[in-house]
């Protein structure tokens, strides 16, 4: 099965054992419904028609919240996975913007091409490619490199080709289809496009339609029934599943919430595969995300370190005071 870079399996290295105090913080799925809304993210199924910005505005109106943000823009004509973070969970949107994406697309060929030639050319586009953003793009039109992790030919009917594409963030699918057509010598254009994945968010049973979200909120606001809202809104921790993690002691949490760097003695567990300057998620023993941070050491160095700074927070997610202050 084809994979994105975030699919890499990581092992957990145990540096030390410790207990967590049940009177502070809580497991993500046990938060009160108000906290769940404040620290929630929706695996939203964007329909064809509205812009991503309009979808976010609609979510804010339905849930009666002040802030929301999406993890990667989709054009109005494109449907699919649009992770939408709520209130304080918007702090983690930056982890989704550079995450790998997957699309299902229909490419229409402008001429007849034999199957073997089509498959050969598609295979040639896997790996590093050059792209210049199209004229309508909202970014500067300079030549850039992007990575295509895989292109799978799923089905073909005449000149219509159904494909699954895994690619790096910032890849223009419409331009990719055009370039494939040029390489084939017949020309091609994108007929339909649907995003099926953004980082850890997939087209699976967590995918939520706008009407389902509205119904779930109505069940809660009118009848006090939380279960539907808890089903359609995921804990913010779902947005960092693709990141390597450092699990910290309870005593280190509040200092991190105030922006302090993480020192080696505060680390209990470290995931393998961390390189210096990688973005990592700092987690409690209860599975709560404390902050996003930049690693100052590799996994091996963190595991072996007795002192020194191992990570520097970039974005604090947890509110100060959630855990008791143990620092001066």
C-alpha cells in the first residue's frame, strides 16, 4: 500500500518511569463538552461549491465560536478532507499545512494513449518534480520543486483516467495533470478532484459532513445530548498523530505552558526518528498535547542526555495552570 512520509512507524524509547496525578489535567476523551469544543478539531468533508474560508465561517456560526481555522485550502470546485480546528486548537493548524496530501482525481486525455505508455509516464512523475504555480495562484510564480510520493492508476474508461496521487504540500494537481498530458504528447486536463487525506486525517469513518455537524450541535444545545457532538468533533490530539512525540513529567508541564524550553530530566519517553530541528509534539502521561516544539537533539541524543535543552516550544496549546507550578 502506498504511503506518505508521516506513515513511518516509530518506536518509543523509555527514559524513565513516573506517575501522573489524576487531579490535574485529564485524558483527551474525558474533557468536559465545553473543553472538548475549545480543544476540538473536525475531519470535515468539504463539498464542491463554497471556498474553504466560507466553510470555516459556517462552522463558526453553527457552533457559536469565535475562532476556527482549516489545515490546507481547497479550491471551490474541489471536495474532500478539510481538517477544521476550533478555538485554542487553531494553534496546531501549522502542523497540517506542510503535511503530505492524497487526492483522487480524474484526468481527461486529449488524445488516445495506450495503457503501457500511460503507466510509464505516470511512473516517471513519481519523485521530485518541478512546478511553476498557475496564473490564478495566490503565490509568486517561481519554479519550485515538489515531491510526488506515488501515483496509482485505479481505473480507465477511454480518455478518462482515475488516479490516486500522494504528494507534498503545495503541489498543484491541475498543473500536474497538464504536465502529464504534455509528457504524453496528447495534452490533458483535470476533470474532477477530491482530497482523501491531509496528514493524519483520512477519508474514513471520522469524516463529517456539514449537515451532520449542525445536527450534532442541535442535539446538544436543544436536548443536552453530547454523544453526537463528541463523535463529530475529535480531540486536538488527533492533529498531532503524525508528529514524533516527547512525553514529559507532570512537573515539567506548567513551565512548558509558560514558554520554557524542555530540559532532558523532564523527558520520560521519546519517539525514534527525531532529527535536530524536527517539529515534535510535547505530551503528558495522560496523552494531552502540551505544545509544539523544535527538537534540539536527535532521538538517540535525547534518550541518552542527562542534562541540556532537548526541545524549544514554538506554540503552546495547553493553558497555564492546568498542572501545578513546580518551577521558580
